[in-house]
């Protein structure tokens, strides 16, 4: 994470009347940046991440897919463990083939397990 003192050093190159407002904006973002807990299918609070929930296949290590609904092929998924949801779990996932413009393809040794991921666009 960036140090606010470093931000001040960079801002010192700006005209005096610009330093205050620009510095305040940057420091506000640094203090308030978060993923958030968006509704299913909505974008995360401050990042290009989209929440999806899914269920692993009923047979271990069988491929299943998640429709991502993005306008492009996603680059990564990040497992999410929501602490306000009893029973929330992170399950082992393996990519079985490259994601395409419609779906993400996975397998898991866990069967019929509900999980949540953030998908990065």
C-alpha cells in the first residue's frame, strides 16, 4: 500500500493552489478503497470486480461452468468468504479450460458446495 507521505512528495511538484484539493482527493481514496459486498452480478464498490455465486458439480472433479455476463473474457477470480453468512466457505477450484466471453470453466473435489467469487474483468 502506498504511503501518504510519498503522495505528499509527489504533490509538491504541483502548483500550491492545486496541492490541497488533489492531495485531499488522493488521500480520501486511499482511506476508503474497498471491494465492498455488492449484490450478485453487480460491480464491486471501487474495483472492476463482479460478484458471482455458484455451486460445484455433484460429482467430484467434474467440470462445471459459471456464466460471467461480462462484455469481455475475464482475467481472474478471487474466492470470497463473507463473514456475515454462516456456512460461507471457500472451496478448492481448478481451471479446466480458458475462460471465454461467456463462461468460466472449473472443477472441484468438493461436491454440491455453494461458493462466491469476485470475477475480474
